[in-house]
């Protein structure tokens, strides 16, 4: 992982971010989207100036001599009411060939540091079950499983539970 770095996403990264997400939409339960969002969705996420909103990418500069996106993480508002302003929901997604290399941890470490700098107090993550790797990542990053929402999603012909993870940041 020595040539991998985490940085803020730029517009040129968005097609790769979209491609990683679209794989999840098409055949996996990590997201409950059923249709891939257009590139403009990612552009809007990148353009957000709300405090606590970030889109980060993990890139490998050794592949093809360019910054190939291996994964990404983002934070966004939890709910649109002012009392939730210091709470953010986070997600991380990795390209298929990038799993098991510590990239999810690197992305979350950077993202959580940025959120602490933004004076975010509580960070939430929703994990579709089963997903032992994602649950292990969240626990390793200091999140605690605070509940399970039974059968809240329906995708790929089945009902899916989600686990809610929370981490309170210092401050």
C-alpha cells in the first residue's frame, strides 16, 4: 500500500467513483440503490460546501502512471434538520481488486480526521447484512454496533437487514 494515497476527490475522479458504485448497485447489497445514479449525482456530492461533507479517494499512482481510483469514502448529512448538523453518515466503497489491502481503513482514518476538524460530533454508518468485512472495518475504526433494522431493504429478490454503527468523535 506504499504507493497508495488518500486525497480529496476531483472532478476527473468521478467516472471511476461512479464505476465502483455502479458495480454495487447492479449486483450487491452494499447499497439499496436499484439504478445507478448519473454522473451529475457525484458532481453534486463533490460540489457540496456543507461543513462535514467530504468525498475522498484512494489512488494508486503506480498503475499506468496515473492516479487510478481504488476506492472512495464520503460523508454527508444524516438528516436535513438543524439539530443533526453535527452528525454525519459515512460510507466507503472499494474496487473489486482493491479489497484486503487496508484501503478502507486508510480512507476512514482520513475521513474521520477531517470530520473531527469540522467539529462533527457523531458519525453513523449503515451496513447491509451480512457483510462481515464491513462490520470488521467499522469496529476497527472505533464504531460500535448500536442496532439492527430488520428487513428494511428489498434487493436481489430478498429482504435485507441493516446494522447501524455509531462513533462519537472527541469534542
